[in-house]
């Protein structure tokens, strides 16, 4: 099927949804935020996860409009939570192409101005390590402008892009997300464990926060804590859920 054409119609018809996956501080036992993850509620095919459609859309003319929808939807949700008294940082995945847009920062700033109940510190943008390194000049510029607004960046899937330390040092991202492939096998594969340990060390050296994704079991959590990684996200903590399930989940966690 023609995914891009169908998704273009689906976007207009309101078929996309954002699910939210909690991120926690394992040591303090606190919820530190949620990551917004797109889903497509397809009328015939059911609820589709991004792996089934995003790769086709990413390099199409739909990438920008869909990416803009994601940012707007997530910011509106964060503002709605703020009005309910829930101060919950929301992480939003952005395509490299979105950051290339002249108006990206201005439109984000306008949304924040429209929602004074939402502190800019509660918005975090996630960008793939590989994307960030493709155009480091431009991306560091956008990161710096966003930082002045109060919005921070995380480097997603960190470790998969083989970034040189020189490049990494020039990217002012506040957070590193250790890719789930390393986390998944860290208990059985000494090399993956060493990579996790190295990324934690790098984060410490360069004054960045570090979070592990793909934390599926208690054993993973324990091993991460031993390596000094306190922040985690994964099915072992919670699966991505609809926005209206989030407040209850937070209330009952622990
Ligand atoms: O949920 P799933 O594991 O299928 O996600 C696959 C990939 O899709 C992940 O790498 C995730 O970062 C990406 N992704 C999920 N939601 C969004 C989104 O709203 N925007 C962008 N750009 N990427 C997303
Ligand atoms: O690349 P990114 O970090 O944005 O991808 C997040 C994706 O990983 C989401 O689509 C989410 O569904 C998936 N995910 C989150 N936690 C786990 C986990 O513990 N195990 C696995 N296999 N996938 C996970
Ligand atoms: Mn992500
Ligand atoms: Na990731």
C-alpha cells in the first residue's frame, strides 16, 4: 500500500495518536517525565506502531507536517497536564528535517508563549545521534537557541552512531539516551556492558545526564544502578500508554 498517501489522508482525518512512556529515577523512585511516541489508529489495520510506517514517511514530504503535528500535540498535552497540576516533563522525538526548518524555534517559542502554564523546562526534544552528527553546525545552533528558551535536548539511540568525542563535545545536548540494543544484552554480553559503562562515564565527564532505554527487567535496573545510571525507561517500568492513563499510572507507581 502507498503508506505516504494514506498517512497524508490519515493526518487530515485525525488518525494519529501520541502514546506516552514514563521515565523514572530508579534511585529516588520518582517519575521524571514521559516520552511521546506516535501511533496510527488505522481504521482497517488497527493501532500501528511507528516501525510500520515512520521509515517510509521520514524521507517523504509528509515528514514535516507529521513532525509538526507531533510537536503541537505533545506541547498541548503537556500544557493540559500542567493545568491539572501535573508538572510532567514531556520528551518529543523530532526529525532532523524539522530542525532544518527556518521557523522551527520560532513556532516552538510561540507555542510556549501561548501556554504560560507550561514551563519551557518541561519540554525536551530528542534527536537521533546519527541525525545530529549529519549537520552539527546547524543542529548545535538550534540546540543553543532552544536552551535559551529553556528547552533541552537529548541525544537518542546514543552509541549507535559511532560519534567521535570531538563531535560529541560540540553538541550541547543535556541528556544522552543509551540505545536499547546495548541495554538489552548488557547482562549477558560483556562488550555491551562495557559500552553502557563507557557511555555513563562519558556523560559524567562531559556533565550530561544519562538515561537507559529498553529496561525490561529488574535485573537490568540493578545492573544499571551499579554502573551509575539512575534514570531509566522501558517495558520493565511501563509500556507506552494513552495520555489519559498517565496520571493514574503515576499515582499508583511504587
Ligand atoms: O514505538 P517504536 O519502537 O515502534 O518506535 C520506533 C521508532 O520511532 C523509535 O526510534 C522512535 O524514536 C520513533 N518515533 C516514535 N514516535 C516518534 C515521533 O513522534 N516522531 C519521530 N520523529 N520519531 C518517533
Ligand atoms: O528510539 P526511541 O528511543 O525513541 O524508541 C523508543 C521505542 O522503543 C518506542 O517505540 C518504545 O515502544 C520502544 N521501547 C520502549 N521500551 C522498550 C523496551 O523495554 N523494550 C523494547 N523492546 N522496546 C522498548
Ligand atoms: Mn526517543
Ligand atoms: Na532510542
